[in-house]
C-alpha cells in the first residue's frame, strides 16, 4: 500500500519537474540562474524534499520485491537491505535538495 501511495505522489512530481525544466531551458536560463531562483525558496525545498521521500520509499519497496524474487532473500536480511537502501536514497536525495534550495 505504501508503494502505491508513494506512486501517487511521484507521478505529479515528475510531471511538474519536467515542465519546470522545459520552461527553464526554453527560457534560456543558465544553471546559475535556475539555482538563484531555487535557493532560499521554502516552496522548492518542500517540493523536492517530498519528492525525495516518495522516491526513496517507492524504490526501496520495489527493490525489496525484486531482491526477494530473484535472490530469495527474506526475513531480517531482506528488511535490513530494504531499510539500508531507503536510508541511502534519503541521504543522497536530501543532500541534493539542500544543495539546490538552501546553500
């Protein structure tokens, strides 16, 4: 259920992200100009932080199913792997969000 719920968030986030990127590129904005608009913005921080959480949860659950089906891993080892993947993705995504919105 959590994977389906996260997918409900991911779809609109991807569409908004792509639309904004197309707008920025067609508008001739440079990387520096884009960053100047996102840095210090609470809106973009919340948007991308929520996006990262949804993708991290969704991906970890999906990889859990794949690892279980193909490698036969179960129980504590499977849960540990799933949580580890989720934490790694949250950390990496969080750093990117901070770099784009806060610094």
